[in-house]
C-alpha cells in the first residue's frame, strides 16, 4: 500500500513539474492532480494501520495499559517531530524567499 502511495505521489509531482502551462487546464492533467491528492490520505491510512499493529503487538509484550499508551504517544511525538523538522528545514533552505507568513500558510494549508 505504501508503494502505491509513493508511485501516486511521484506521478503527481512529475506531471506537475513537467507539464506545460497551456496543458494544465485540460482534463487529463486535472485528473492526474486529483489522483495525486490521494497519496497523503493513503499515507495517513497506513500510519493508522501501523499504529494499530503496534498497539496489538505491545498488548502481547506489555501488560500495563498505561505503559502501552505512553509508548504510542512517544512514537506519535517522534513522527510529529520529524514532520516539523522537515518543514523547518524546507523553510530554512528557502532563505532568500523565506517568510514566516508563507511557512505558516503552508502548514495550515491556506493560500497566501
């Protein structure tokens, strides 16, 4: 499933980068971008499934519910930390054009 999400994401970004501007109004391009938008929900679905598998595995190894809960929270915090680190480094390396307003707009998915 993750492989499918990766392939969808790659095709979306490739088409977005290589398609001429005059062809971006046509149906095939719009369809590729719509399908490409499915990559993020697929990754979230897989993250949820992985979390469920982890909780089931921990249930066999760890008898205390509070400890299992803490381990899952640590994993979620680690993933969230990686996500913010990735966004921060993207912002830092775009320094000539970096702006807090643009970075915040990207995080909240609003148009600037």
